[in-house]
């Protein structure tokens, strides 16, 4: 089990082993959910199509193709949910 400490500002540093295993980098969004009286789940929040806007322009962010695929799939799913 890996342990992290919450700072006085409510911040937590994700341990290196977990960052590397999940491919977390600066700016990665995490989704926190209360899973019980003393438990939470943390999920990597995939980028949205809005997050990917401008990625092909000069100086844009370079993301792995898997993140593009996931964002496109999420956008399609969201649009079907609204239909």
C-alpha cells in the first residue's frame, strides 16, 4: 500500500510509482469520488475534445493517440446520451 499525506492546503503529492504506472503528468486531471466513510476512489479524468483543441498548432500539447481515441469516444458517448 502506498501512503500520501494531505498538506495544510489540502494538497496531496501522488507517489512517483503511481504517477509512472498511470502515466500521470503535470496538468493531468483526477476525478475523486467518496466511496464510503473512510474511502475514496481516484480516477484519471480523460481529456475532452475541448482540452485537445489546438493540439496540432505550433507549440501545441503532444498527447498519445490513446488519449485522442478516449476523448473522441467520450464525446460520441456524451452526444448519444444527449440524443
